[in-house]
């Protein structure tokens, strides 16, 4: 068993600041478990992802371009570099490296950070039941598919990839450039690798992924994705504040708090939100959302409450986004 492991997440940068984050573990990181196992093997791998042990107060060092800087992990093993950065940098994805050491054992890992292309849109999307079918409104169904459906058998909503790819290229004239995507979810950092692998498998746009505080116990696992969703509001607010020159499209679903979170975001950033898309996950629309969606529309934000992604595509064409 490893004595030290390091997991990094995609970072992002603007003309003044750089943000990079990750976790240090006393055991294998969650991404070390196979995602394509079948039956009980997959269930065991998922459970192990929530039985990790983190390393508090360990030095980690970031290396990027001409910048080298050291910080320490928090109590849950999480670290984040939020540092001034003003070097000239081309738009696109750039590799960065983080190193750490305990006693005589050291480790190095690398990932990428994003400098957005000049474009019209930033796309912020929820994950569970927005593009990944998860049954978030039923804890038993959610645990069932999480434990017994591996990476290759989890389902994606029809036509969602077509919509996201169209949003990715909206307003872009350069074939290399694309609009920036951010996936923000109430799933925990434990599931980062699963989410990223699922997105890659289905050829969804490459994105910065922002998740909820890591969990490290079986009792925590039973309530994965539950509890307060305020962290989503905070992370979305942080993204828009970091790139205030962009117009944003927000995509979510009606299983939990997305409509209410997006309403708050629209109120705080009345000039930045172009459209809000909410997926209807049951056979009938939620009448309780009528007031919230009307309020968002009153802020001059286009709203689409849709059952099928082809409806969302048609709406995006109608309002001139794609």
C-alpha cells in the first residue's frame, strides 16, 4: 500500500491570478481504482474511493512556467494555490506540476490549467441528471447505479453531447478555439476521476471540474451528493467573478437546487447570464418552479425548461446562441 499519493485537478488562470488545487493522501488516491470493473468488483472500487485517508499539513510545491511556490495542505488533505500571475500566456490548456514529500518518500504529478480563448460564452453545467443519469432525487436509486453500474454502463441523456459541442463552438471562428466549460456538482472530490472519465468517454467538452469537500468514510458515502448545495453557488460565483468579461450559459436540472441557485446567480450578475437551461427529470414539470423560472426571465435571461436535449438545442438556435 502506498504511503503517499497526490491527486491534481484542472486549474485555471486569467491575466492576474492563477488557481490550482488537489489532495494529498496517506493511501491510494481515488483515481487508482478501476472504473470499468463489473458487478461486485465495481462496487468494491467505489467504496474504496470513499475509504481514503488524507494527509494534513503537508508541504506541496507548484511549478508553472517561471513560478515555483510552496504551501501546505488543509486538515482534509486539500490544497489550493491562489497566486498572482501576470506572465504572458496563450489561450488554451497548459501543463503544470506539483511535488510533495514525506520523510524520504516524494511524489510528483502533473495536470493542466485553462486560459480561456477569447469568446462570447462560458458554459457552467451541473453533472448529475443534467448530462449523467444519476437519479439524484432518490437516494436508493442513486446508490444503486453508483455501485452497480460501471463507467461503460452509466447512461448519458440523448443529444446532450450535440448540444454541449454546439455551445463549445458558439461564436468561435477559429477551429482551434472553443468556449470554456466548467462542470460544478454536489458530488464529492472522491468521484472526480469517474466524472472526468465519463465526460471523456462520451466526448463532452473538456472542462474545469469543481466538486464538493472530499469524504473519507462509509457513513459519508451513504449520503454522497446530499446535504447543503451552497458550495455550488459559491463556486459558480467564483468562476463568473474570475472571468467577468464572459457571457454565461447555466445548465442544470430540477431534481435538487439548481433552479434556485441559478436564480441567485442571475440576481448577482445581471449583465453576465445569457441563458438558463433546466432539465425536467420526471414525466411532468415541477409546478413549484414556475415562480422561480419567471423571476429569472424577468431579469432578461432566456430560460428553457426542457425534457429532451433536442428542445434545448432548438431553443439555443432560436435565441442565437448556436
